[in-house]
């Protein structure tokens, strides 16, 4: 006799299916994502995918010929990433989170919308009552191990690109990094612009960076030129709440017209 799943497992599985619909079934989105990632990732390069979720960007980096170290602490999502990419020799997958220091932490789960699982308690608090976040409930938690970017670098080498998408925990991930990296992206949400500003400040302490922005699921750079941290901070503060989220791209400054290639 088949043992029924706990009630909370049913919406979790439905939420995971929704993630696959969003991140894998839109061919145009996939092409846009690959084009943007190709500006930051070269064949043979090393990428850290921090907050892989169901692995759509891990897949993109692998298609571009990169070596990928992917972290996803959410148990169901990690199993999905394992099934998709676990046999790829260029993929190293860890069921761990990243943070400012190694240890353990509670991961807050949103069964109906696993995309927004978070380590940061301030994230659900910021979402509460915010337009566009109605009905979001973090209804479960799981204890997960935590590593740091410095520890990953010690184990795998200096990455060419690090993508960070961890729902309000981005600044803490960067606090676990002590060296400037060639190219970094981190998620920005309109409900927690202060976290993005903290990320800009942290990167500024590590090196001289220039910045650009991709909004929502457009997977295209929003600004015609790369800008300094102060200009990017102003851009973030000026975005309408309806922008919801996006990714800030940071590149170590090297010439008057930098790119991520």
C-alpha cells in the first residue's frame, strides 16, 4: 500500500511543477538567458550557481561549456537538479546554502511557491502586505548546512562568474567572500532594495566594479552603459515597485567600456 504524502507535500510538488513550467517551457526565455549568460561565461570557464532552484541557469551555463558548481539547499529542488544534471561531468552539485560563515541555518519554505524559499527571516516580513506578494506563506522550515564562497573557492578555484539568487540573503553570501571576482550577479527585489544596496557596498569594498541590470525575466541588460555603484544604487531606488525583481551584474573595471566577456 502506498503511504500518502503529508498534506504539505502536495502543494510543494505542485509548486515544483510550476517552477518547471516557468523556467523550462518558455523557449524564448531560454534563448534570452543563454545569450545574456554568454556575455559572462566562456567555454571552459568556472561558474558558481548560488541558489540553483530547479537548475535552469545551471543548465544554461553547462550549455555554454562551463564547469558549474551549483548550490541548492531546498531538498525537493535539489533532487530535481540531481536528476537533470547529476550525471554531467562538468557539474558539481551541493545540497547546501551559502552564507557569511559555515554552519547550519533554518531554510524557510514556501510550499506553494518554492522559488522564494529563503534563509533570511526579513524576506517574508518584507513580502507581507506588499503588492504582488499577496497570499505568499512560508509554512515550513528545514535545517540545512551552510558553506561560504571562500570555502568553495578553496575547493574549486576562483570562478569566472558567480550568480547569486537567494531571496534576500544575497548580501550575507557576499559577506562570505574575501576576494574580488571577475563577474558577479545578485538578485534585487523591490521589497528589499536595501539588500541590493548592501551588496553594492560589499562589492565596492572588494574591488572596483561597474554595474548593469536585467529586469524580471527579460534576460537583457537594461542600461546602455555600465555604471558605477552610486549610479546603480540610484537606478535601483528609482525603479517602480511593479518592476518586482531583477539581477544586478557586476564586473571588475578594466577599460572605459567594460563588458562581461
